[in-house]
């Protein structure tokens, strides 16, 4: 009854050529171990954007899954209740802080935690959908890049998405870890991901060469400026 979490720095079907599923999309579907898994897509961070939802339905419709979309703008209570049926919960990108505020208002955070604790499930997501599983992250939900202490806390530590792909995140994240504003954690480029099983790191994965994952930890070493950044071994999918 393993519970998996795959936090992706970015990428996936939403940014792929012609909207096709990517290697990471296929990887998380295969992790379910089901022949026709029920995949619950949660686009809250993108304000339940219908174009984003359509991209999911088109891309994942080629993967032999049963699709489900959890929206909070209509029939929210029923949508939240159905989370318990999902084999894979896929959280989309967008504004992390706004998403979590809506989740708390509707009880989504409790529903996801309950599903995770039951096991035999895969939780995954890109950008905001990668941040949300940890205790904190770097987000542009406020406009500029900021360290934010918040999230579901299913995984210890913090996460930084789009690490090598958007100017500003690297400095904000490393300074936040060095100062203690964020606990140490992981940073991932677009197309790269960290995979945990029952809270323990399984490995780091990427869709193409050059897509990286880093461990970012506080350090008292005189030459480390308060933070130790170590590139992790990455397996290509």
C-alpha cells in the first residue's frame, strides 16, 4: 500500500510539443500499477482554467486512464469527496499560495492527506503542484519571488521549482535556506523531478539531459555561505 509523491520542477503535458504527454506523465501513471487508473487532475492554482483542463484531458486521454477533474468553482463538495477514489492525484501549476487558501476553505487539504494516509496512491504535480507537498517553497504568488512557509507538509523540508529556468529563484531559495526562513530541501529544473515513496527519497528523474535536481541544505562550513547546494544523480526516463 505504498504512497508515492513525485514533485516536478515544471514541464509535463502543459508545455509539451502538440500537447502530448511527456515521459514524466507516463512515469507517474505507470507508478499506480493500475491498467486503467483513475487520475484526478486538480487545476486550482490556475483558477480552474478550462483551457488547461482541456490540455489535460487531451494528453492523458492517450494514456489509457479514467480522467476526473476536481474543480472548486461549481459542485465543490462532490468533487472533493471523490478524491478518495483517485489512484493518481495530479496537481497543476499556477499560484501556490492562492491554491492552498482555496484548498483550506473547501477542505481539500484534509481530503488529500486522508487519501495519502490510506496508501496505494500517487500524488504528483508541476511547479505549484510540486511545491504543495512540502513544508515550504519559493513562489511568485505575491508577484515577486518569495520564500513561503506553507503547504501540506506530507514531505519534510522545502522545494523550489523552475530552479534553473527562471531568473531570481536560485538566489531567493538559497538565501532562504541559509537564513532559516525555509528548511533545506530540493530544487528541480523544468523536466526534472524528485520521487518519494512513503516519505523516503527513491530517486531523481529527468526527461532530457541537462535537466537537474539539487539538494539545498543549510551549512555551517566557512566556505558555504550558510548553504550547501549539491547536484543530485538523475536518471533519464
